[in-house]
């Protein structure tokens, strides 16, 4: 699949993705990409975030490719039963460990638990070995349940602008390869 054959939905996490975040950069470079905007970025409510993801998927014209970071991942996963349009694939980055009592702010735990059913579309998950919001072991466990391919990013922090992943060329290459293997 080519990017031009898909509606690419950028699904940021808690507090949104700022101007230097790789999601924002990718959105500006991918002509068919649009961001799933949330009413409350700093006080997320699971039902609202899930509903917004479903609205954007269902408003799509072409097959959908999800690009979700952090809290955007459980928002997308919980929205799957609400999808009425075809999702061709999902690219997940830095899944948070929602059942970890050390997660801050604590209300992010309301986005858990993750459903453990296999996903109805191909997916690839990139996880770091030193992500402060989720262990690599957790990412390995949840992606195995989903049937998602797990990519080990090494010690990459939360894979965001703060951890030095503004442009993130390695991610661009992994995403391009993943996209090329999806069926239009």
C-alpha cells in the first residue's frame, strides 16, 4: 500500500504531540494524514478519546492506517468494536503499561486494561527497553496477545521529542516498510 491509498490517522497520547514530535513531523509530510483531535489533552477521559478515534475512522474514505503513540494506543484498541470502516493496519509506538500503579498521572490507568484479543488487522508495535511509561516485558506480552509484530527500539525512552525522537528517521523507515506490506 502507498500512503496516498490510505487515510492515515495520527493518534497522539497524553498532552498531544508537540511541534517537534515525530507524529507532528510525519503528519506534515504525509498528504493523507490527519490528527485525531481530542477535546481534553491534559485530562483525558477514556470514553471521549475512544469515541473520537472511532469517529475519525468511520469518517474515512480510503482504508485506514493508524499511527498511535502512547495513550493513543489504548484509545485505538478500545475503539475497534466501534469501527465501521476498514482499518488496513496499525503502527503503535510506546505502549503505556496501564495497570502499573506507578504511572503518572494516575487517571491514565482508567484507559486499562488492554483487550487481549487478536487484532482484526495487521499491526506493528515499537517499544523501548527503558520507557518510563511501560516495560518492554509488558509490550512483549500485550503485542503477543494482539498478534502484533514487536520491534525492539533499544534504550529509546518514551520515543518522543523529549527522548530525542523528533525527526526519528529509523521510525520513518520501519513505518514505510510496514505500509508497503499492507493490502490496499
